[in-house]
C-alpha cells in the first residue's frame, strides 16, 4: 500500500493506493482517514486497484472552505476522480462518505460503475435531526476555540462494549484524535444537513447499488438502508447482524464479502444481464396476468414467474420487479389474482406487458370473490388474499392465499427462451407434408447464419421435410451446422405460389462457435441484397426490424401477402 498526494485546483488530495485491476475508490466518514478502510484495502487489492481517499480536511487532504455543504463535497469527489484519471470507478463510501458517493452517482453517473453506501443516513427523524445539528454546533464551537471535539461521544454511538470491538475502537479513537478540528467541523456540518439533499433522486442511480449497515447502528438504521435500496432500480440492502456504525472494522470479512458480491454484479443492466435472463428462459413456463384492485381501479401486469407453493393451506407465488410502475400499489394491496392466459390470449399478454394507459379497456373482466379483477377466457384463475410480501433482490415475491379459483379446458399459453409457445397450435403447424421446405433462422449474438445458395448468393440453411416430417428435417439442419443450436419457434409458415411449395421457418439460437458451412453475418442492406430468394429476403428484413425492438411475430400467408401474429420476446412489468 502506497500513500500518495495529487494537486487539485485548490489544495491537495491525499490517498492510499494498492493493487491492480478495475478501480475501486473508497471514501471514509467524518473524523476518519483512509486508514479506516484498512481491511477492505488489503482484501480487495488482490482483484482491484483500490484507491482510498482522505476526505477534505482529513489526513493530508486540504480542507474545503468553512460552510461547504454536501454538494461541495460531491464536486470535490468528482474533481478527485477526474484528477486520478482512472476512468469510471466503483465507489464505496462510509457514513459521510456514503452521502458523497450517493450524490456523485446522481450528479456524475459517467464517473461511476457501481456505488456502495455503507452506514449511510437517509431522511432522519425530527428527533435525530435535532440531535445531529446540536452535535454539529458543538463541534463548530470547539473548533472556533481551537480545541478538538471529544471523541468519547461518537465512540459510544459507533461501538458496542463487546471485547471483539476493542481493536477497531482503538484505531477509530486514534483517527478521531488526529483529525483537524476545522476540517472535522466543516465536514460534520455538511453531514448534519446532508441526509435529504439527494434523497428524492436515488431513483436516478441506474448502476448496481449496495446499501449496507449494521443491525444496531442507531443513526444509519436498517430501515434507512432498506428504503434507499428500494428507491434505486438496482439497489440491494445488506444488514450485518449484531454490529453498529464501524461495521467495516468490526465485521471486516462480512463487509468485504458483501462488497465482492457487489463488485461482481454486471454494470450495464439489461445487456449485461441478458445471458442470465436467457438461461432463466430455458425453463418453459406459462404466462399470467397479475391483477389487483387499487382503491377501485384495476391494475395488472404480465408475469411468467408464477408457481404453486402449498396445497394446505392453498398458497401460490408470483414476483414483481421493483422498477415496475405498479410496484407500490401491488405490494401494498390486500390481495391479488393470477390469470393464467390461454393460447388465444397473446394479445392480452402483450397489452399487459406494455405501458398502456388503460390495460383493462380491451379485455372482459369482473371482480373475483376476493375482490381482485379476473379476466374472461383464461385457462384458469386464482383470486387470493395477500399472505406475505418478501423482498428478493430486484424483485418482490408476492405469496397469496387462494380464496377461490376456476379451471377451464382451454390450453395455456406457454413461454420459452424469450418467446410465446402455443403447444396446441404449434403442433398443428409443424404437422406438414413431406414436400414442405424447412429452413432455420439461426441467430448467434445478433448475427444470422447464411450459406451459399450455389448461384453466387446467400440463403438460409434449408431442406425438404421428407417422409419424417418438419421436426426431423429441422433437427438434421441444426446437426449439420456443427454447432450447439437450440430448436426454436415457428417464425413463418407460407405458401410459395411461384414454386408450388409450402415453407416453414424456425427461429433458433446458437451457442458460440464456427459453423461447418456458411458464416454468421449481421443483416443489413448489403447482406440482405445477397439473398436471392425474395420470400426469404422479405422474411429476414422483417426479422431485422423485429430484432431492434425485441417484439417478434409468426407470419402466416403466401410469399407476398399474409399477416403476423405477434409474440413478445423478453416481456416486462
């Protein structure tokens, strides 16, 4: 570990640095120094370039002017990161440092990969606010007289009397004794008034956010941590049992492991999470619409996370994303209904998966026995009272107790690998004669496999179905690619009147690798122009357009005219 200094526009930045790799910047709390992050610096330097800053007026860093507020400390942190020239960083702050880190993630998101708020404060109670302002006033008065603040009061708040805390307590006491009275007073005043400066803007933090505190921290409470985590789209709360404010020193292994998990989270949201989403999509599910009565107004969203929990008592579960606009209303509702959609209700699923103003305007529905809306024409429905709501990562799990249900003979709508499945209709469509042409749109990382058409152009892998039918022909096509390819969904069924043939095309996903024949190409005007078969070119043009918005459909008709029945890839709430 090396101690360094760096000139800023006004004054000097002092910091400690260790390790190599993706940058991790640490900011301590009021009265501390970069040494307060000692256990995390040592543990995380093996995988990251760890840079622990001395806050203004602490350690060797120059102070900010008297009267500086939280926004000024945030601006200082942005200047420090830019001066270090390390690009976007992972940023963790403790106490006052967490207020700075949160503000930086709001005001300067371009500088932040991930943010962690350790023992942060958020909208104190009136009693707590009065107490911290009184402490700030006393600290400022002591600084004006040139006397250091008494360290015993913060030590009593920050530590329990357990033997295990004594080494950490001794280090903290020494750091408090070494701090500049003026720097301490300025930072504490900003800390005292900073608990609500960015409180209304946490929803703007789009990066992975860890909010961690000790179970018995009297000022940075677990309730504050959970509230902050819920406010951010990718926030997660972590409460360390039986510890207080200096939790990174008193429970260093636990805090470090929580930070390792946070540092391993994908940065760029949907794109980075796509492989995991696709893996979850390998489990075939049904499609439901979850509905609630919100003070007389029906609300609903599409979900495929439904599962049975218990027969006695009758319990079921479904989950809702914390980013859903319906989150608060649904999690606070007295009950909800699960509507299992039938194969004829893809349009209903699409309506409830999109931000439509009145999702219920186009469906027939009624209030169920327990009061939640139930939709007509479903394969089944369950009307439930709310049994329990469990926060789970970026979703909440709703557990409902079934009050009444109805089951019908209608086949249920399926969902598999990001698209709808109609088992009954799909089986009929695939049951084609031996002369049908079977082709495969094989996608790999956004590119499509094209092969030589023997006439100087390109085409899709295809063959005549033969006596064994379309399924066997598709399996043969995929096997001959030399790749691991998942048999997909029917993307188009059409009659080619010019050739007197019928055609069925399947949309399939390929793993990484190089095909035996042909190559994967990005579809654009140039590559599409090489596809001589006009019917296939039209189909692939539609595929490129649908890929851009993730909303796919199955085409039925001829090579020149037909209609598309929509199926949504991905889904939303």
